[in-house]
C-alpha cells in the first residue's frame, strides 16, 4: 500500500492483519502513528515513513504480489468537501499501478468499469471481499499476471497522456466545428 493512511485505509490494513498471515508493506508518511500499537512492531508489517518519487513507487508496485488501492473516503475530515460529494471515480493510482503491470485490488467505484472490464481489473466491495480476493490471488500468481497484463494493455492503448490530450483536442475540434457550422448556416 502506497499512500496516506486515511482512516478507511488503516481500518482495511488492520482487518487484513487480523485475518491473514500476509506480509504488508506500507509506504507513506504517518503509517507508523496510525497503526494500532500491536501492529507497529509485528514482523509482518514494514513501514517506510517517507514520500517516494514516482520511479521508486513503480519499483514498490512491481515488487508486490498485490497492490492495495483503496480510495479516500468522501467524508474524511481534512477533505474540505463541504458539499459532501461522494467520489464515484477511480483515482489516478489505478492507471499508475496498471501501467506498471502490477496486480491491484481496487475498491470498487461506480465508474471503474467504464475504463476497465472485470477481466482487466479486480475490485472489492468491502473489507471482507478484499480479504477473500487477497487470499485467492496471493495463491494464484498466474491469474494475477493475466489480469495485470490486460490492465496494462488497456492503459497503454487508451489512457496515456498523449491519448488523453488527443481525446481533448478531438472534443474541442468537434465542438468548435459544430459551433462554427451552425453559425455559418444562419
């Protein structure tokens, strides 16, 4: 897990530690203070209490059997989300992990399957579902590789910066032509 220890993320890590014998590596500032005391010195937990540059993050993604990708809760105190807008979109980390061809367990969001199919991305509904899928996939390296390869192919074909810029230009050009052609017809 790379990222800030939001309460929902900490809760998920505690749940996984209580219910598996898996090794868990946590990268990001503050994890050592957010974990329950009993997990801070547990031999299964490694905490790297620093922010890592992107190349280093990619190395962690590629070194993990499973990368956890839970999202920040909309009601986290420091969000400054005064309107209480519930996040329905996936985070940029989804694309970063997939681009590294690393296997991820991602918290399911409503728009996840507008970008990926279920064969390309493995999502979980809640902590128990995450646990079940983590146990299943930790023991199936071949299936992890198949899913992560498919996710990477999608990202490289459809979601690079170059493709996103081209999509924006296509939309702008299409809208510009539509506006200009309707003016010239009048």
